[in-house]
C-alpha cells in the first residue's frame, strides 16, 4: 500500500482535536476505509508522530488501533501542513513529481511555503 499524505493529515488533525481521555480508533471510520486508516495509523506510530496503541494480531482484516495524542514531532509536522493553501501547494508539488516524496521533503516544502507566506 502506498503512503497517502491526505490520510496522514486527516489522522493528525483528528488526533489534535481530541479532548482529554478521548482517542481516535479504527471504528471511527467507514468499513471501506478501515484498512488504509489502520495502515497509516501504524506509519504515524512508527514515525513517532502520535502516541498510539496498535493491535499486532495476524489477520486479513484491519488491525485495531487507538491514537491517544500527538507527540511533539507530530504537532510540529501538523503545524507545517495545517493551512489549506499551504497543503494544496505542497500536494501539487508532490503530484507533479510523481506522488512519492519523503517525510522530510514534504515537511520542508510546507515549511518553505509557510515562511514565504509570512515574508521570511
């Protein structure tokens, strides 16, 4: 499965909106999206962007997950991609370059657009 930056952003935004003692879980998403959401929750956990609990059961069905909160790096990355116009510009470059970019490049692009928007 390919990494989908829109899903990553969606999960980060959902995690940021959590109230204390709430969590984002697999059951929050339509059944047809559960596999891709689970896959991306694992990626976010592996990258250290969220604090999560991931089911490691062997199964054909999606693994269950709970995302409890963003980590400091998760907040930093989300701050870089939060703005809709910055995100749209970043996605345009990703698409133009073949849809495959590293985390550092995506974050760097978004930060450069944010800086130019601030005049720095």
